[in-house]
C-alpha cells in the first residue's frame, strides 16, 4: 500500500508557477489515502492564483497515478479571500495558567535563546528544525520573537494561517516542519507595539491555540535577552531544555552568560551551547579565517560544564538560503551536514534519556 510519505514525496516534484513546490510552500491540506484514492485540498493564496493552478492540479494527478496502489486522485482547489483574515485577537492579556502547562500532543519543548541579537539564533532554530525533521522526527517551530518575527520568511511561507472557527489556528508547514509566527498573522511591515502583558498573552495563544498535533519536539525561537517571553515560557510551560547560541567574541559572550544565568534562575536546564559564525572559509581560495574570533564559546562551555553542541560556520550560502525561504539544512552542503550532525546528537540524547 502506498504510504502518505511516498505521496508527499511525489508532490514535492510538482512545482508552483512562482517557484517552489506544493509541499515546500504548504499548499496541500487534508491529505488522505484510502482504498486506493488519494485526496487533498490544493490551497491557493487568492482567487487569481486559483485559476492559474489548474495545470498544477493536472500535473499532480498524473504524477500520483503513477504510484503503486493509487487508482484515483481527487483534488479540490480552494482560495482564501485576502479581505477575510483569520478572526483572531492576538495580543490580549494573558489568561491564568497553571505552574507547568502541557501543550497537547507535544512531547518536548526546546527553547533556543541568546543573550543578544545578531548571533544567528533564528537561523539556527530554522535549520535545526529542518535537520531534525529530515531525520524522521515530527517537528514544530514557534517564532516567539514577537517584536522581530522572521521564521515565515526563512521557511518560505509568508501567507496567513487558516482558522476554521476563529479560535483554533492551523499551523503552516514547510520543509517537513509545522511552524507558526506572528509575522504570518500581520500585514507586511506592521510593527508590534505592545506592553509586556499583551506580549505574554500572545505567546500563550501561539502555544495553546495552534493545533500542533503530535510532535516529537517543538522548537521555540526565543527573542534575544532575558525578558517577558523567557519568563512566561519557562514558568508556565514544561520546557524540556534550552540551547544558548552565541558568536565567539567577548561582547556576545557577556550577554550569553546572562542568558545562561536567566535559564538557571528559571529552573530550565541548559542542554548545551552553540558557537555560531565560528569560522569563515573563503569560497575562492579556501583560506580559513576567524572573523569574530574562535573558541570563546567552547572555553565558556568547559568553564561552566555545559556541552558544546556545535561550532557552525559563517557562510554566505546560509544567508542566501535563509533569504530565499529554503534553509540550508534542507540541502546537502557541508553546512547542512553540520546541522544534520547537531540534529542527530540531540535526537540520540533525547531518545536515550527517554529509555532510561
């Protein structure tokens, strides 16, 4: 019998007119396979695009009918009206929450933090999520950087999520990862100007109102610093562990120490540190240089007795892939391999911990 994974793999070969494919741009909804029939909804961004997707629909039907066990394909094209966004009030004051709140279906919550901005924390979060998904885990990614959301752009899906009832939010999906960012729920360019209580309320909504489904891990891309989001997440939710990202230079490590201290005060285990932008190798001559210094995070991790999980390179390809909505971990470059090793290490540690 044809598995849904094989069907999804087939749909990744069906390209969209604007680039990307049906799966990477999260256009396939309600995918099912029953009694030889594949059925799904092909979601367009608007009515104009819906009219252009007829040839894409035909291509998908032809490709799926070539799979073993598929006898019939049923595809329906739908489109959201741009004037009818999800009827959600994001940013209200927080509701009462128990000391440790569980997210239905989510086995683990992994917080990715940093002491300061600009160290590549969001890039690490997106690529780690993709790398873990490629190794078979069910992964969610929450952009908790409310003031500076970027994950929608980095994952290549900038449209709004769906909400069937104005309460439940259906997560977006790209590169095998379910994700949610408040940036996908606001008009382009609109700033979030909220005080702390509204910020905390928005985080609770994004964690509890999103229908994440069954996940092995929910990666939370935290804002830089040690503020309201960190406090809310670690006191109201059962966070499995945290990873602190830093660049090697002293000024970044000063702030990284503050993040480590904050997680300690919040009784959240720091499972490791990552040195990002650790080294730069010239693509023309192969010369290796340490633009931001080297080894600072390793020294700090040894001093504190915290594992150094990875030393990730500074690479132009990382920036290009992130800007294009295709995280570098989705490919096969040396940097993608570095993320694959990081993902394998974290998965192995989690599974070993669960078995003991």
